[in-house]
């Protein structure tokens, strides 16, 4: 009989104790997860930003960057702000649990832990995250509301008249806030099915977008220019 494993969830275990990493990795792999590991904060951040993890198990006390700081960095980055995090630590004091949860951790477990309970908590968090992502059909940024189901964009509750290409261009930049994209990168992403398109086409559509979404197109709040490089939307909006 042939079994096909679908939608395997990727988990990153971050802990400076090899025995803990081995225990968690072995048992979570048996439970059907795709498990990677990191032994310090710098390695963890590098892997998170380079990979596409569904959940991170994060020790509080780490060499280099501490777990609390990693969690804070993840929550302040639009690319990882919704990445589920379980704090796994030897510290069991109430203040540590409160701080971990307030800074953005989704759950908190203390060592020693039950591998079966850890797997159960992971599944519960991933289930809630999946339900949340289904509900989130609207992106809000500044005065703009972008509806992913109706492809409508509103500014202060007033509908904007964007073309399909302008909508795709705006959405691409919004979903990747903080990253700068060249004309060529935007052409590949937004105009990929339209054959040869002049790079200046990007500039034209950016100008059209700015006339609609910006109060002052000559001093844009949303779509900004990195001179000599390309366009971006600030991560802090």
C-alpha cells in the first residue's frame, strides 16, 4: 500500500543543549514533522530568515542572542510576525512565563518536558494558526485596506480604482514590507506571464499607484524609492 504524506509541517528546534535537541527532534520526527535545529541565537535567526518554518521551539537561555530577543525580533518583522513560537526553557518562574507570552510567544513549556505533550501543543497551535490564516482575508496598512477576496483597495473607506496589475504590484510590495525590489525583480513577479515588458513599465505603474494611495505622491508614505536600487514599502508602516 502506498501512503502519500501531505503538508508536512516544518519545525525548528532552538536549544544549546544537544540532548534536548536530539530528544525533541527524534520524537517530533516520529510524529511526522520535518525537524531542523539550531544551537544558538545567530544560527536560529539565519535559518528562520532563510527557511520557511511553520513553528519554532525556542529556548530562553541561548548563547549570543537570547530567546526573548529572538522572539521580539520575529514579532517586529512582517515576514515572521505570525510565525508560531513555543518557549522551551528550564526557567519555570511565573515572571518568565508572563514575559515570554507578552513578548509574543504562543505557548510556554518548562524542562523536563513530555515529548508527547510537546507534539500535542504544536498541533494545537498549528491548528489555531491555520484557522486564523483562513479568517485573515484583509490586510490593513496605514489608511489602506486591501481585501484579498474582492481584490478591492480602500483608502479611508473610499474605494480606489486600481487596475489588476496595479493591485498585484501593490499587494506584492505590501506582503514583503521592508524589502527593496529592483524593476527587474518586480517585472518577474508581477508581469511574469506577459512576455517582454519594458523595465520603465514598473515606474509608470508606481506613479499611477502613488496618485491614488498617497496624499502627496511627490513625498510618498507607502511606496518609497531606494535611489539606484528600486522600490519598497517600509516595514514600520
